[in-house]
C-alpha cells in the first residue's frame, strides 16, 4: 500500500529532481526531514535496506539539487543507500513494491529509470564507471558533470584504488563523494579505514566543528604520502593527503547532515576542473535512534513498527545454512588449531559472529577485498594452515583469477564455504548465485559439493576441510529441510551419491531425477507422485559417473535438477559423462535459464522457472506422454 504524499507537503513538491530544483534552498532542510520520515514509514511496511538510506538523505537532496540529473551522471556505489534517490526520482509511490517480484529493483537499475545511470549491487564499481563516463562527457563536449558516491567501506576494495589512480593520472573532470559513515554492512576494518575514520572515539561532528579536519591522530608519519615539510615535522597526515597524491583535489571533511552546507560546497565544486574528492561525514541510521544505535541490525530490516523502536522478534524456525556453517566452524576449530576463517566483510551474513568472538586469533575479516581474501587464504594454506573462506556466491565471482591462479593451480587446501548460492531472492540479479557451479566446474583440482540438507552441509564442510585440496561447499540463503545435523562429523566418500527414492516397475517410461542441492524436497514430491527415481548426487565434481551410468541403463529418461544456471552446470556434467561413455539417453536439464534472474522471493522464482514440485511434475508428465 503506497503512502499518501499529502502528509509530506514539501516532498510532494519535489517528486522529481526538476521539481526539487525549483524549491528555494531554505526549504531543503524541511524536505530532508520529510524524506527521512517517508523512508522510515515506507521501508517499515515493505522491508529492505534501511540504515544506509537514512544516512544519505541530505546528501541525496543536495546532489539532485545542484546537479542536473539525469543529464549529469550520478552513480551510487553498491546502492544500499539509494532508496532516497528512488523516492526523489519519480518512484515514491512505487516504493511499496521494492524488492518484490515485478516491483522496483532493490538497487539502481537503468531499465527502471533514466536517473539510474549504472547498474550496481556489488561494491567499489562507481569510480571506474564514473571515470569512463567522464571521458565520454569530454568527447561529447556538452559540459556534462559526473559524480560517484562511494562509502568508506567500499573504498577498501582494490578496484576503487585502481580507479582513483587512473583518474588522477588522466585528470578528467569528475567528482567522487566519499560518504564516510564508519560502516559498511558491519564495522569497517583495515588500515585504510583507520586512516579514514580517525581512530578517534569522540563525537564525530564535534571533531569537525572544532576545526579538527584530521582523520587520525597519534599515527606514525606516512612519508610516501606526505609531500609537505610541515607534515613530516608534525608526524601526521591530513585526510586528503592520500587522495591529493593520487591526483585529486580533496575537499572536506564536511558535515553530511547539514544539507545547506553540502549544497553550498557542491555548488562551488561545479566550477572546478579535474578530479575532485568531497569527503562527507554522515551517520548510518541518522534520524531513527534505534538505527543510529545499532546500524548493523538495521542495515536491512523486515517489516516493523517504527513506534516500537525495535525490530520484531523472528519466529522460531529451522537453523539457516549460514547458522549451520557458523556452528561447524566453531566445532571444527575446537579440533583443529590450524583452522583459519577468512571473510570479506560478511561476518554477520555468514554466521561467523560467535566464531569471531570465541576464536579471534583464527578469524580474519579482510574488509571488502574478495581478491585479497582468496590469495591471503592461499598463502595461509601454502605454509601449513587450514583456511576456510566464507564468501557469498556472487562475491566469489570477483576473485575468479585468484581462485584459479593462486589456489587451484597450486592445488592448495583452501575450503570455500559458498553462501547465497542459487536463487537468493529480493536482492535481484546482482546477488543471485546462479553461476558458481558452472564457473567452478571448469577449474582443474576443484572439488564441488552440493548439500541437499543441513546434515549433508555439515558433513561436507568437514569432508572439504579434511581433503587437503581446493574444495567448495555451496548452499543457499535461508533454512533447509529442517533436518537436525548430526553432532559427529564424518568424512563422506568422495564423489558418491545416494538413492533417495526408488521407482517401482510400471508400464510407462521410467524416469530418474539426478538432484544437485537443496531442491531435493521438490524432486521427492514430484517423484513420489509420478513414480520416478530420485538420486541425491551430492558431488558435481568429481561426478559419480557410476551412478549416472547405472541410472541411464535402468531408466528411459534422465532429468537433472540444480539451483544454478543450466549452461555449463551440473546437468552439463551429466551430459558430458553420458557422451564419454557412449550412452545415448534422453536427458532433460532443469535449472536457471540463460538470463539474469530479477528480484522476487525464492519460492516465486522457483515457480517461475519450473523448479518447484509442480514444475518438475509437469516436466515428468511431458516426458512420460
């Protein structure tokens, strides 16, 4: 249900940036207040990303007020913070549909709006994209401005520095707004963050008001970045030094919640040429006390009542696969002091909070730096430690070369616990883990496991940890079948499947479903209704060739089922096996099509792509006909 804009009179006058720019500047503070209230009331009814948007309300207003969007290009990094942007760009009344099937995309999405100038969802892409647009703008010669907004969390990724280095070198006109809120999804970590976040524990804004335009204190000199003699003498570095040495004109830090101050600064910056960096200090969750107090908890929220100043207590449910992984990690560390857990800033999402507290010396959060995470783990493994890399499926894509070059090529014992595999749901195409089976399967030395339930997940993690080879266990977001995992841990036979349901003899065509992963309940439901065999294949690589051959000989038709792309996936592995054995057998592959999967619940997407029980049954019926 859409909110009535009549209750937000100033916002009603600014439903598009063109109308926003007609407001007198003295109205902008009131607009920001109404926009923040609208955001609160909207997200509390729909669920979605929340705290990031609260922190960028004033910045969003100021950017659209000064820059002539969409002619001027505005690129939001990641896009968690882009809800206010969507509200101000003609989509306020559609916010009730965000992250839902056929509704608003969860992140900036060019097919949705001309104001969404670049598709985002993963971190640290904005500066590179903005630089490309800045070069294009120069060629165009129409005085088009380009602005990238990136958070201090995303600035930890190497790609951001690659872009800064290039931009400073070629000196094109562009603005990078560094939104410094001392947060990514979790607390920021790393030396760069310490540089950006000052290592101060006092009030953020007091340090600014008091003239403290220094990001850190009591820090040894960083001589390679310190070009001024007095900085050498003082033994400290002003915040802009690193950016100035990279070729940017540094401005700030300024209070990101002073909308008039941000407007005035941006207006002046329009006159500058070359690469500019504006350092804006904000507070994640600004304006909603509970979110300010706990921005991690309020980063992404379910539906809630704002008056409660708290999120609803979740109903008891089966443990998620992330929880299963987190418990296994703790249990395994109790047995193996050489276990080292690595995560690229996904502690909460990957179920690693307890481990980080119980085994801090074996826990490494490397910040948003997926490439480094993988090669760091390779270094650990090379000298005798047993690393486990907890990473989301789509984030592993960003470290593909490192996976091949640094882990698999050297046959190093790194275990990848791949969360958010398959259909993820509301976060849409940037987060759907559709490709991991396909891109892992072609890499020599890799072991790929697809647990069907919680116990298989636990035992496969143990199996992979003990293999002393590159191994991956991929599992989806959310809960499984509700099976209580065994507390004991037993290594599984490598590359061996199990028959879950055996078809009885009948007069019709005999069909076998070869299932890879957590779609097993759907397969069993369809198979029992249609008298088909179901085999839980467990391993994509090495594939249980013997089971495939036996199934081919004993059945008339084979059906493969996977929560991943068909192209190059587990079904392709079965097809290759049949070809190598010279077996000609009808084979139907069920999985995700050769297209990007938009937002919607897991259940909705399974239904749409024929991966639920009804869809599988329909395929079986067609094959029997």
